[in-house]
C-alpha cells in the first residue's frame, strides 16, 4: 500500500524520460517506427551482417537524414572509395557531393592510394580517432552523426582486439556529441562476426541477415538490442529499392533454420577453419 505512490511516480518518470529522450531518425521511416522514433542521441550502434545485406545503404540513409536535419555528418569508409559511396547515394536521390561542398559532410576515405586531407594513412585506431575529431572541428559545433563503415577493417588481423577497440572508440567519442553507426561484417559461410566485441560495447545492434528462398536472395533485419527502447523483437523482411533505398516489408514468422545454415554444415566449416589455422606456422 505504502509503496504504490512510489511505483506510480517511477512509472510517470519513465514515461517522461521517454518523451524527453531525443531520438535521431535513421532516414528509413519504417525502421524508425519499430524503434520508437529512432536512435537515442549519443548512442553507439552496431550495424552487423553478411555482405550485400544493406548495411552501407542504411548508413547512407542515416547520413542523408543528418544532412537534412543540419547535423554535422562524418562518414568513414574503409572498403569502398569515397566516390563509390557518392555514386551509391546518388542512386537513391541523395547528393552527397553537394553536402561536402557546403561543409555539411566529410567522407574520410581509408582506401589507400588516394591522398588528401580526408584520407586515412593507416588502419590504426588512433589515426581514425584523430581524423574524426579533425573533421568535427572542421564542420563546427553542434549535434553530430558519425558512420564507421566498417569497423572490422581495424581489427581484421587481430580480431581479439575488437572489444577493446570498440570500447576505446565509444569512450573517446562520447564527449563529442556523436550518434554513431558502426558496421561490422559477418562471414557468409558461418554467420560469425570477424571479431566479437562491438556488439557487447554497443548501445544497440541492428542485425542484417540473408537467406536463399526458392532460388531468390531475401534480406532481413532484426533489432537485437537498443537500450532504453521498447523495440520490435520481430525479424523483418527488407528490400532495397531503386530510387528509394532500404524499405521494411514487414515482420516474418521465420524459423531459425530459415536464416542460418544447417548445424552440420556450420560445424564442418568451423572444423575446416580451425584446421587451416592450426597449420599456420
Ligand atoms: N540502385 C540500387 N537499386 C536496387 N538495389 C541496389 C541498388 N544499389 C545497391 N543495391 C543492392 O544493395 C546491395 C548492396 O548493399 P550494401 O552495400 O548496403 O551491402 P553491405 O551490407 O554494406 O555489404 P558489405 O558488407 O559487402 O559492405 C547490392 O548487392 C544490391 O543488391
Ligand atoms: Mg558495405
């Protein structure tokens, strides 16, 4: 009895907190809807999944929305060139070059071979942080969005460092008003991440998946984690539509077997990898 006013107060406090919590739109309306409006400001979100599932396209949408909302936007690209990101975005009606020219966006290119102010000279984490902060100072004060696509590139030769690196990046960036999307890749063969750790450190996980059904590639998305958010727990089928970008088609009643390889196949692949690794002198 005595406790009930306290419980009511706690409930109202929770409601209020949700109302005042600022969320950043992902740029994909249907995704915002299953995220209570978007990603909480300041969050560090892991975007994971196999190749070709839509991670980069989501990152581009997030940045495009940021440009529209006059956020300071930084996109770090490690596997595709700056030009490739600009071309990809243009296919969805997004003009990134214009944003660069207006000093609303910096694309940091880690693909070696090209040297200018916004190219990364190495895949060392300290260099990455330094470049991101240089870009933030260049863009000026204010709410900022950052994409690191992908983080895997920074620990490919040392996957055990994934967690420590992710923690370091999150800690340093938290002081700079960034809301971050950081991608990491999963191998098609085993659906295993290249280095565990990003997922544990992240405030949220948006997981992309793929499956072949009736000879056709289907793509899916599930919110595996989003702290402080009552998000959908469903697997959703998605599509990438010319001229529009990422679209959520709707929730699916998929069984685990629908999106993973059979257990014995995974086990065979794992054994083959272990054998190959044990033969390394
Ligand atoms: N203009 C377009 N129209 C329709 N679909 C497109 C278009 N451009 C790209 N796609 C689809 O998007 C896929 C690539 O998605 P995306 O680059 O986001 O994948 P990813 O998850 O980032 O992969 P990776 O891990 O290899 O970087 C392509 O394989 C293609 O199916
Ligand atoms: Mg990509």
